[in-house]
C-alpha cells in the first residue's frame, strides 16, 4: 500500500487530484492550473459527497438496503417554490426558491451580495419561515448596522458568526431553519483539511458538506462566492457544477443599478435577469428598466438612437450613442463602451465598403448609455444609425425605435421576438419602429406605431 501523502496537487479548474505536479491537467486539459495543497484526511463522509446519504434515494439510514425508486413513488411537496419577496429574484430563480436547493451568488466586492441576501432573509422571516444567516466575514454588530439600513426585521431570523463548518453543521442541526445563508464560502473551513480557507480543496469539501445538508434536510442554502479578477467565482470550477443554481450580481461601479443574472439553473431558464437599484435602504427592484435606462435622454441630439434588447423574456429599451469626429492623427480612434468593440469595427467596415462612406478619417466612439452591457446582434442597426446620424449630424426622430442585425453584405437580418420589442416600444410611447423587413412580414399591424421594414443598411440610412 502506498504511504499516505500529506500534500497533493489540485486542478483549480476542475478539482482533479494528482500526486505529482503537471503542466497540463489530464482531466480538463487546462494549462498551469495545478496547485499544491494538503490532502484531506478521509472521513466517514468520504472525499466526494454522495447523494446516497442524503435520502434522495428514499432510504438514507445506515444499514438499510438502498433501493432505486420509480418516479411515481416520489411525492412532490405542495409548496415546493418559496417566494423571496422580490419579483425580480423569483423570476431569475425560475419562479421562486426550490426547497432543498443550493444557490451560489457571485459578484464583485461591494456589489451588494450580503445586502440582497439579508433582504431576502428578512422577507422570508417576515412570511413565517425560519432563517439562519451565517457570516464568516462580518461581526454581529456590522450585520446589525446593515439590518438597520434595510429596515425592521420581524420573525425568526437568527445570525451566527462562524467559519468552522462542523460548528455550522451543528447549528443548522439545532436550529432546523428552512433557509440558510453562508456568507462567504471562501471564509469557511473544515478542520480535517489543513489547507487555508478559500483554497481549492477547502472550498470543494465545504460545498460538499453544505450540499449534503441541503439535500438531506430540504434546507435551501444560499452561498456567497467571491469572484476572481476574471469575473468567475474563486475556487475550483467544480463549485459551479455542485450547486443547483449560479447567480451573478453585476453592475457598473459608477451606476446605482445592479443586475442579477443566472448562468446556471437546474430549475429554470438561464437568460432571465433581475434589475435592482442600490439605495440608502438597500436594494430596490426596478420594475420598468426601459424607463430607467431612457431617463434623461437628450432630445434632438445627433448620434443618439433608442434600441431594444431582449433579456430572456423581457425587452429592455436602451439608448445607443455614437460620436464620429474627424481624427487629428493618422490612426483613427475607435472605442466601444457597453458593447463589443470588434462588432463596432465590423459595422464601420460594412459602412465603408457597402455604403462608400470614408470613415477611416474619423474617430468613432460608441456608448450604451446607463452603463449597461449589451452584446445582442439586434443592436447592430441601432449602432449603424447612431454612427451615421453623428457623421451626418442629423438627429434621429426621438419617437423612433430601431433594431435589427446587420450582416457583412450590409443586409438587415431577422431578429427574434420582434413582436415583444414593438410592444415595449409602444408601451414606452414610441411612434415609429425601424425593423428588418423579414420580421415585418410576420407581424400584425399594431395600432399607434408605424412599422418601417428595411432590408439593407442603405435603406435605413435613407430614413435620416
Ligand atoms: N448608506 C448607503 N446608501 C447607499 N448605498 C450604500 C449604503 N451603504 C452601503 N451601500 C452600498 O452597499 C454596498 C455594500 O454592499 P454589501 O456589503 O452587500 O456588498 P457585498 O457584495 O456583500 O461585498 P463584499 O464582497 O465585500 O462582501 C456598497 O458598495 C454600497 O454600494
Ligand atoms: Mg458581503
């Protein structure tokens, strides 16, 4: 038998364990991803959490034979979705919290992860559920300060400052909450693993324990995860595989709105977003993001075009701004804020080649107002129109909405969900809408809004 090792190498990407260092992980083929860490002493739980212990199979008790179940033998509880008190969050989760699920919430430092979870805890406690908030980052006093900010807390909401998972397991066992929050997974540790909190093996093993607790007792656990500078949750990639739902909280540092996006959801769609605004009293839902994004829009200014982007089932109107100015140097400057830089370059090349505009003598700056990031191809036509409006110094009709994808030959291609976009425009008081001709054929005429179909960019520019 091999001698027990005290350290091993773990892949940061997939958690693969190896006795020796390797330049490339044999499991996930990532380069330079192996880090040396002390190995876990094998416990009764085993290194890899097994769902067999969790009671999902129907028989969890030690000694009983494990028997596979038929779907018809599994009963679903009545209220298997819990309302979080935030419509925006419910939608991102797929109509509320699923009992016994594990939800990972990631986001930049200071974005509001602790705030939103505390608000959710407060809502849940207010509706009569037992909630436990475990913080490894802040003292009870600091939590109280935040709680004072968000308003009075009623019901059974308890707090614990602890980082040792065995203690946390005991506390959960004693309290039997319906929902628990772990803030954050990078501060939690297991005593039987000698590496530091936040290391690959600690994060993986801690999440394994939490998964067992969640599944076996039907407790929903929210886990806060720090993100690396690349914007992914710090720790092994397996973390995202282990949990049921991964939410990212994002937003512009300088803007007060925050967007909650789901990148993985075992119980719902992943393209829904929730929009919030950070205020004195915590996060407030933004029910009409279009109104929010178009607030303070300049009228009759050249280079400003309103377009519509779909975020899941939800249309959001936003303003695309462009500034085209003669360059002072041989090399024109191009910048794109809030959208893809390469896409802007491509669209300008289309304008040069297909419409014969000499744009190489001009600097061009494109910006999505409000600090939102949008990469949907449906914005192409709006970017083209904003550039041309600025280039010709002719404002676009402020009551006009523009969307459509632009192809390399300058053709305007179909986009999905055109009807929803037109309806949103109508709702926001727009009087005309420029859209791909192919989409126009499929739409019924809508009262109150003039629909203008275009088949190529030249036709669209003619409208200026
Ligand atoms: N009085 C206030 N008025 C408005 N916004 C506030 C106020 N106090 C705090 N904030 C906002 O709340 C943010 C901090 O929120 P929170 O502590 O929930 O972030 P976090 O994502 O948990 O951060 P960390 O990664 O450090 O744990 C601040 O960055 C600030 O934007
Ligand atoms: Mg926090």
